[in-house]
């Protein structure tokens, strides 16, 4: 069994999204010791900024007429799709950055979608593939909070992963990760601690469920 894991944090150390994904992966490994984990870290090893445009134009150009840049971008797009479709389970660790989707994740998704298999296949790209999205937010964005509706990432990720790609999606969320970092949030220390514990518990449950699923 193969697990594909994507990380998007820009932090080499101390990442809250990585912490949750590590818990999910550890639980998955309990059921699949020695099995393969294919990793891509788009936060610390970003995809080329111009690759999406080159992949789109390259897909519309006969192969023999493609520029070297187009050939490289088309090949990269295909490799990213191969990573996804070759996995039996998927794990993504994606923080909320500046109220929206990480630019690195958006570049990755755009390149995946540029491959003809992502749009023109007989079934969605991840049809039925068990997928866990670990996402974290520095503040609080839930109903009734001052910034309710400011999270423009999570709904988008659900739309692409579940609705467009057809993944069997589980979302593990944690808020208030900047408590203890931003003094303005000190009043929420206890709440943040409770959220942290709950997120780790949800991650363990999601990882156990991911590991228990039969290979399709």
C-alpha cells in the first residue's frame, strides 16, 4: 500500500500542520509497517512559478512543436498526477496563509488539473481514494467569531479534493495555533490548548481509519 503525503508549510521546524499530519501518518504506519510513503513538500521545495502556464499551453500544442519549457512543464504535470493516482491513500498538510490557499498548494493543484487525466478521464482523479486533509489556522474563524468567513482556503480545498477529484475526504482542523506566539491572543490560551488536544485526537482517529481501509 502506498501513501502520498503533501506538506505545504513554509516552516522547517515547529509546523502545526506537520504535527497533525505526522500523527495521521504514524497511525497509518501501525497498519502498514514498511509500506511506501511518497512525499512532496511544496512549501520548502516549491514548484516552478511559470510551470502551470507552460503546461497549459504545452497541452494545446502538438508534441513535436512544444518548446523545452513546455515539454518540462507537461512532464511535471504528468508526474504529479502519477503520484496521486499511484497512491492508495492521500494525506495533505495545508496551513491557512493570509486567509487563503497557500500559493504553493494552488500551484500544485493547477499543475495537476493541467494534465488531461484530471479533466477528461472517465472517473474523477481520486475517485473513492481515502484522503485526509490536515489544516490549521492561526486565529479562530468559526461561527460567531469576528473573522467568521475569512477562511478562504478550507472550502476551496474541500471543493477540489472531494467535489472535483472525488476523494473520500476527512478533514482534521486546528485553530488558534498563534496563541502563545501573538500576545494579542493570550486570553485564549486555555481554549487553544483544548483545540490542540482535540485536533491530535481527531488526527489519531483519522490515521487509524486511513490505515484500516482495504486496498481498492
